[in-house]
């Protein structure tokens, strides 16, 4: 049965400046001689003690933090006594998230808070080192681990009282021995969670190498163990982003080799594929002649961000970047409706939703690598600075806010300025589900030697701003060396009683 956008909305409602680097390493525009590698010295579970502010477990690399549980987090004013960053919803335990898999409240596996397609239950790892995180709001992020022993997945506790803005905050941090880059076959970028809190990450070539370019990995919500979830046809280029849709109970994955969006069953098999450029849809695996051929799909035939929302799949099309600027076409955000609740795209419904403008008047943009829909109904789109298929840089990307005005998505300025070196968005964005909450973005040069060196995630109030009203968290708690281009995607689990983003208004 064909279900229209109006019927879906009604039914679900019933459920309830271009900146040139100042000589920063690895910047083609700024000179430099290569980023500093800050690999972890060991791969055992690591946390920060939220009572003392000290690090316990393994040293996270570099020389910035002691391993004795005595280093204060936050600032001198905190003295290690506050609980952490404000997050305007309660901890996971408030909503029964730690007492077993969340109870569905909508179609498919959806809890009521996920009713419009966003998904993300809380992990509940049984590792004793994770116990302090079980009743807290957390942020999950991917990053380049640099080498097989480096951590490629991290979890931060972002709940509690707010620390002073514009200073590195040593948020309680959890990593697991199983989450090394070697365990994922190399670099991972794309990230999503299902309704039960299992984590999924996708192999990438955008900021590192991978020996398993078509693989999506699953991190078990209880054991934290890593396993292969799915293997897509891909022999070199790797994957774009991924997104779990709780209505159809499938995962969408952008494939940088054949230009297709794969819809994957929860047993790892392929339900359908959709190719933006041709509108071709297959039931089951694709049978493209000559694929996989080990070559990136051409610009214009390449998708990166994928996000299910209100009965449609939103996705970004990579048409140009810093190294391949085009006067003819901009990067774009499209959407396509589903045939029914099975989530199979209907190519006849494909719509161009928005174009990505040039930053600060530039005549080109960088590709959008992540899309998120906020509780207000905004669409948030984060760019990542790319110079080629697998060559990345920084300081030429931002997070755009789009609002639907008259049924058309329109950019509402540069609402979120990432980094002390502005426009340092690294391509990951998510948000909480409160009216007066925060938008979180991965980024480079959040603090750039004034006095610290912070590369990781920035939390900015929904109303917008820059580092002066934002919380800054270094991804590995080492604040003396740059970790340029190492930041990946980020996701925040959704509390069960949160209000879902409303569907876009009809034009």
C-alpha cells in the first residue's frame, strides 16, 4: 500500500568565514609538515572518575593527563567537584533504559521518542568501568585511531552541571579494549544506534585506511564486543554514513563505490538498494555490471549522509569539494519517500530539498557528511572539508541550520561557528531533544593554543553561537598536540520520554 506523507505524519502524531590555517599541520592551504600522531599507549578500558575528575584505567596517549585519578577535570573553578556538562534531559536510568532493551512505543522498534525516524537507545555495557555511565546522558563518537592500537570509538558523559564555556572540559570518558582501530579493520566514520542501544560503525577511507572497506561493524549493547554486521560490495573506497530506521527496522548505508544507498536487514542481508543518479531500485543486492571495481563513484553519483525522518530518507549528494570546485553545481540534500513501512525507497518521489551554499561567499561548498533533525524541526547539516576522494583537511566547513519556510528548506545563516579557528566542522552533528538544549558537533582546533589544544566535540546552545558560549571536549583528553582531521561522526542516544522532532510542514 502506498502511504502518503500526510498519512504518515497523521499516524505518527497519534503516537504521541573561510579561514586559512595558521601553519597548522596537514593543511594544504597553510603549510605544515603533517599531523602529530597521538596513539593510545594501551588498549584497556578507560574512564574518568566523575567524583575526583581523575583518569582511571589506561593512559589515553600523549602527556596531557596523569593516570593516577587525581587530575581535576573542567577548570580550576570546578576543582573536579561538578558532575559534568549540562544536558537538558535526565540520565538514561530516568527512563528505564538500563533495565533491558527499551520497550517499543511506535511502529517497528520505535519508542515514542523515535516516532519520526530518529533512533538511538542507550548502551548498557556490563563492564564495571561503564557503571558510572549507565544513568547518564552520553555522546558517542568515532575518530581516526591512527594505528591498530588506537581507539576508534569513544563515549563521553555529557550530563550534569555546565562547566565554564570556551575551556577544555575533561568529560568522563569511556573506551573499551575491543574498540581499537585494528578491531574495526582500520578507520571508521559512519555511526548509528538501534532502538536497543547497539552501536554500528562503518569502514571509511575519508581520513584513513581500511582493510575491510565494505564492512559495517556492530558493538553489542551489553558486552561491548565488536562483530561484523554486514559486508557490502566494496573493494577499496569504503562507506559513507549509516542510519538506523526504527520504523522499517533496517539500516541505511551510503556506499562510496557504487553510489547506492543500501537498506540492510538486522541479520546483515540486503533488503533493497537505491541509486540517486539513475533512480534505480533493486529488491535485494544490486547487480551492476563492473561493480565493485575498486573506484570511487563519480562526483554527483556519490552520497554520504543518510537520515530517516517522517517517512522519507534524507541524503546528501557529494558534487564538489575544496579540491574540485564547480561553478555548475552545488552540494545537495535530497529526500525520497518510502513505498511503505518496509522502508524501500520510491524513486518517483525523489526531491531536491536544499543546496549547500558556499561558505562566507565562496563559490563552492564541501560535502555534507551528517544530517540530524532537531526537536524544533530544524535540519542540521554538517560539512567535512575534503580535497579529494580520500584526502581531508579542515577550516573550510560548517554546520548549517535549515528551516522550512513556505514548504522549502532554507539556510538560516551560519548559526553554529565551530572552533577557535572558525569553520572547523569535522562532519558529525547531533542534538538533544529539549527546547533549550544543545547541538553537538565534531570539530578541529576548538581551542588553538589559547592556552590549550582541543580537538573533539563542541556543544553549542540551540540558539547558536561559537566557542565563547560552548563546551569544548578534547576527544582523547590530550591537550598539547593537534589531532587534525581525526574527528569523525557523533550520535547521542534518545531518552525514551523525549519529544521527537516534528515532521516538516507541508508546502
